[in-house]
C-alpha cells in the first residue's frame, strides 16, 4: 500500500495534466516501485519529496508513466485527409509555409509519417512550403524521436515499398533517412499550459487527451485554440473521449473524419417579411397545443412496441411499428425500433437500411450510427464497424457501449494497445455512472446494456492482456 498515492497523483496532474483514476492506478504504482528500486529509496514520502523538488527526477519518472504506444501511418485515414485535402487547400490560400504540429508526438512516428506522405506528394518543394513540428513532455522519448531508429514493431501496416525506400536496416533497427528526418523539428512542451509556436494550421493530438479529466481537457482546448490559425484544424484520435461540447472549438466532419476548428460567425438572416393572414386561417391556442389524434395514436403504438421489444415479443412489436409507418413512413423512432427488431432477428440488411433512412433525415443521428456499427459487427465487417463506432464516440463521448464495442473490434483486429486503452475508457465511464448517475449519456436506442456485465467483460479482457504481457 502506498500511503501518499493521492499526493503523487495530484503532483503529476498539476505538472503535466495526466489524470490517474482507478483504472490507471496500477500504472502509477508500478512506475513508483520500479523507479524507487532504481534509486534504492524505500520510503514513499522521501521519494515524493525528491520528485517534487528535482526536475531531473521528475523527468525520469514521467518516462515511466507516459504511454508511448505509436507506429507509422496509424489511423491512416486521418493522415490521408490532411495530406490529400487539407494541405492542398491551405497552400492555395497563401504564399507562406503551412505549419503542422504533432502534439504528444511520442517517438516521432506520426510526424515522420506525415513527412513521408508529403515528400511523396511534393518532393523537394516540401522543404519550402510545409513545416512539421513534434512536441512531447517526455525528454527521453523525444531523444528517440530525434534519433529516428525503430524496431519492426513500429512498421505494422506499412507498405514494404515505403520501408525499403525511406529506412536503412542496422541490426534489429531501421534508421530513417536524413532527407525525411531533417524535415521534422522536435521540442519539449507541456501542451496543457504552453504554446510551442503561434499560427499553426493543423494540430494532431491523437490518443493523448484520453488520459486527461474534463477540466484539463477544457484547459487543453483553450490552449490549443491560441495556437490554431483561424482556418486551421485540430485532430484527435478516433477512440478518444474528449467531450465536444465545451463551446471553445467546433466539431466538424469531412469524409467520415471528425476534427475541431474555430467557431465561424453565422450569417445573419434577414427577418421574413410580414404576410397578411386571414382570420379564418388562425388557430386558437387550444387547437395549436392539442396533439393531433394520429400523432397521439402513433405515440401509443411506439410505447407498446417498446414494451413488446423488452419482452422479446418481436412479431407483436413489428405489428405496432407497421401501424406507425403506415401513417408516417419517415418516423425516426419507428425506423429505429424496427431496425433493432431486425438486428435481434439477424436481418442485418434491414437494420442497415433503416439506419440509412434515419441518416438521410438526420446525418448526426448517433442512434442510427450505433445501429450500423452493431450490424457491421455481427456480419464480421470489422473495419466498417470500427468506423461507425468511432463516429458515435466522437459525437457522444460519454456513451460507454460504443466505446466497449470499439474496444472489442480493436481486440479482434489484434490492435492490443488501442483495445486496452478503450477498455479502460469504458471502466472510467462506468465508474462515473455509479458516482453521478444523472450525468450518464443515454441514446434513444431501445437496447439494454447492463453495466455490471460489461464491467466484468472489461476486467476480464484487461486481465487477459496483462497475463499475455506478463
């Protein structure tokens, strides 16, 4: 037992923003045991004082608790959007260079991936037109980034052509060629409190903010806003839980990829001209407020359909939904319930069809996207399922069922680190649900997800990962 563990957690949060909840405590304890053994210190209070007063010691300890899991061309769909769409647009708008920042860059694979892709596109002209920077809080990992030597583990998903063209093998490591290495400048920066440089066009902060609590993420948004150009974009990792409702930055979407940008002033709409209306056309207040008989009847059918669905009486639920859709074929609640019934009966094409009908009316329907993710998952279309679950967690970062199934898809794709990280997110959200039930995010999806069962499944999977690693 570590008697002053909260003091350690508080010091780390104050210095670098990392938040150690119950799911992350094991990492902190392991790091303390390892570093104190290296320093031959047995007293936790003594080591805490060392950590508090010595910046060098703090730097050494930070290396043990920052999770530097990365690899080349990770989440390549985002990199494609940046290189193929964003960079050309920005270059057309100005004569000066475009600035890209890989924040929380770890050992540099993300920044170098961008450098390789942009070199392929622009060749020598890139040096004058595009600037790439990387920053991180961990000095040891920055040294590795500058050295640019990597094991085969960093090349998952990399085309052999790219590896052969841009890297030279030296023993068990691969060294990046200088023509690419020199295109990236690395700096030590605390992204919570410091601004590395002004007027950045594109900031990537992927798979980092998940370890910050909500007040810290809010502070992070504000700090990054100061660095971001008015027409710039901020990209987070696909599986992160960064809330998108701070009203500091605005969430946008392009080609299925979400990013944040500055709020743009909406054009003022001129008031509509007054139109003379005949007295006979006006309804009384009572008439306006009273629900139409058909709408009330549809509401009753929907309630009955949900009750039948809860009892697994699918045929009865389907009859109720048919009554609603006969009167209102575009009723989103009815389409959603019918899609769930089809999912339960393994009629996945109808589930997907209903979800697409809802999205045709409301492109931001998280319920429809969740339904599509589940349909793709059950058909073993893993990558499509991942894409839909990613969209749900971006829109509704507090909705833990989407995080859980995203973790499952990562695990099935043998993406161990993203899977473990996302299982921990589920645990954190389930803990939040216990402490503050009123803050729980619930979609209008008529499916029950029992929290205690999913908690057990997360604990089981995390234990399996720990066993495999140990």
